[in-house]
C-alpha cells in the first residue's frame, strides 16, 4: 500500500490535496458549496492537472444539463397547481417526523424502481419543501431521506440509476450479454427495506433541525381575505377537513357567510356548499396558497376583469397613504380596479382582523393591501403619492389550474418514453421543458428563476474534479493499494472491492467509481476463478451507496441547499448507513449467486 502511494505523481498528490481541502472547507467553514467546488476546479486547471476541455467537461455533461431541464419541467407542474394536489392526495398530513419520512420515502423509492432517481428527486424537492411547511416539519428532516430513498429504489432494477446502466454496459462489452431488468432485485430489495427502516428509526436524532429564516419571520402581518366555493367545484359538498382547509400552511379559516347567515369558527365537520363565502386570516402567502385549490375562487369578481393574462400577473403589497383618493371610501365605491387596473385580494390593518366583505372595507391611512396586478404595476406606482410603500412578491403569479392535466400529461410522456427506451433522459427532459413553456404551463421568467444554478455549478465542478482523480492516476493507485491487503479469498476480496468502491464514491461521482472499479473486479474474478455475478451486483450497490458525502451522488447535491445541510450532516447519518448496506450486500450476494 505504502509502495503504491510513494509512486504517485505530483498531479495525483495535488488532486488528493484539493479534494481533502474541499472536505475541510465544507465541514469547518460556511463557504458556499459552489464557491468551494469552482475554486477547487480552478486550482486543478491552473496547475495543469486538467486542460481546459477536461475542466469544462462537466459543464456540458448530459447529466448536469438534464438536471437543469428537469427544474423547468417541475416549474411547469408547479405553475399549474399540480404540486399542491400531489401534496394533499399522496403525502397527506402526518403528525410525526417518522411517519412523514415513511409516507414520503415509500412512493419515492417505488418511482425510482422504474425511473432514473435524478428526475424523481427533481420532481419531489419542491413538493417536499411545500409539504414540510404545511405539516410544520423542518425540511432538513426530509431532504436527505428523499435523496436516500431514491437511491434505495434505484439499486433494485437495471434502469433505476445510471450506475446500474453503466455497469451493465461494461458487463455486456466484456461478456457479450446483458443482465436482466430485475436481476439485482434479490440483493436490492433487502437493501431497500433495511435502508428505509434505518432512516425511520435513527434519522430523527441524526439529522439536524434547520428551520431557517423563513420560519422566523412568517406571519409577521395578518391579512383578511375572502374566497367563494364554486357551486360545481371539487370542494362543494365536502367537509372543511376533507377539503384540506383545516391545516393551511399560511393561515386559517375564520368564518363562513352563507346567504344572510354568519358561521364563526366553523367546526372541521362543517359541510361546505356552493356560493359559501369563506373568510380567511393569515400571512402574505395565504392568498397564493388558496388560489391553488380546485373549487375555490376569489370573492371579488373584478379580479377576473383585469387587463392582463394570468401568467403576466403578480401579487403586490401596498401601504395606503393619507393622500390616497380612496381614503374614507370602500374598495368597491372607490372603483379600485378602474383606477389602478388591480384587484384587492386581502387587507391588513394594525394586526386587527377585519370583518365583512373585502369590497365593503372602508380604507384608512396605513392599511396594507394585497393586490393582484400586472407586472408593470410596481414600476408605475413606485413614485405615486397614493401609497407609502409598494413591494412585489416573488413567484406569486396565479396558477392556471385548467392546465394541470396537461402538465401531468407532459411529465407522464417524458417518463414513458424513457422507460420504454425510445429516447434518452436528456432528450425527453428537453422536449418536456419545451412543451411546458410553449403550452403556457409556466412562463419564461418562472422557468429561469426555478433553476437551482448553484446546484448545477457544484455538479459540473464535481464531474471535473472526479476526472482529475482518474486522469492523475490517484484513484487507481489508491484502489489497487487497498486491494493488496485482501489476500486471495473471494469473500474478503468482495468485501474489499465493495468498501473501496464506497470510499471512492464519496470522493468522485458514483458513475466514475463504478467505471474505475469494474476492471479491478473483473481481474479479481479471473484471478480467483469464481463467479462474476456477486462481484458485479455488489459493485452496483456499493457505487450507489454514496450516503456519507454530497459529492458522490447528484441527488445528494440536489437536496444539499434545500435542506440547509453541511458536509458533516451527511457523514453523521451516512457512514453507519453505508456500512450497514455494505454488510448486507457482501453477506447476501454469495448466498444468492454462489462463488
């Protein structure tokens, strides 16, 4: 082992040093991950370890571009209110962290059996973020389980993860035949069950509690807003609880007006009827949340008469000044829509809850109005004496719920084409993103803002750093050096190859680790004259067991920012999990496929 290390070139030593520096900086400092990774890639480029084409190879990699396109696809589903439906119909409202993790991990793992786990995680990240807020659980308790569940499911089939596809391709090139779709399931399913059980039992204590600034400042101002139950809508005839109006994320139902009857503090079992006027109180995001409900519409009919399509509208907060011409008049009498081409959705006044219809509220100086208007409303009114302050709300365009089925159809076609082998994930994602834009499921501005550029920078940089580890000879030298310690027995050799693969996966990408260790595994099989199957399947599992670091697997990188994690968070929960799955795979594989 020591002899192998002494023969390393300066390029290999520099690469190892740079990777260790990444870990140290991420564990002990708060430098952004994209800054650290880009800096490390720059060092390898300037030192000559990588040339320009090699350093930039990750920025044109199909995997990185696919992830970026999938953010746009998700924006299309989100822009039609589809994510809200998924949260309420699939995930529900669990009361504990463990039950929430289980309800999320099971469908994610199930989808990852037949879909590449990268798009599954990309689709679920915004869903889980919104769901976590609704059930008041920190996203840091759910994001790592989301990534890990997709990995658990991915190792159970040949197409569940790109690692299995790559290993199968190398196996075919070597032996002239392919592995079966569910050939690895006998080993993958026990790993799936053990992985989910481990997360449910131990992750509550091992995962951090990151609430973030958003929770600290939520509900700083309480609005009163009013919605109507559509007579033929999905909510009419359902109780408040069944309509999912009991546990709103950003507010609560105050009262119901039915004809001339006022029902204050309605019970959860109250059955809603068409034309019921529902009065809500809550934070600034309450209106945006309510507009995603199928079967509810804004009570002010003037909203539908605004001279702007839905995709060009936004929500704006306005503080009424003492020189506003509407002071002393009701919103309806002052003809607010005609005067400003904007509709008032909610009103807040000194923390007091206002009663009555929104249109009947008499405006006073200092009232804060939440209005829906054209995107040009803010620049037009920013210098107006009618308002003290005008502030636009990001990502507040009303959703067009009529296009939700179209958005889901686009996602289904993308998945079906890839699963059937008709086209690649990159081409399918590109076509789906294009359709989302041209069909109006999301605007170009929303699509641009939805892309997590910092995640893409980290993924692209990590691919370049992994290439440096291979090209410099450092990865092969480290792997061969460790294998010399295993002797000539097949079981220790299998354990050693799996362990080295897991270690390499923590430093480089899972695909690079699998590609590097496959020839080592084949040479070991031929030297020992044993069956290749336990080695190949254990290699698949080990290459996917990137739990101790966000570097090795792109789904881990994708949840890094949304979960507010640090490197040490992955190490704390991931190292025991990696060792657990290592023991299961190495222990079971020779029993399933004897040497």
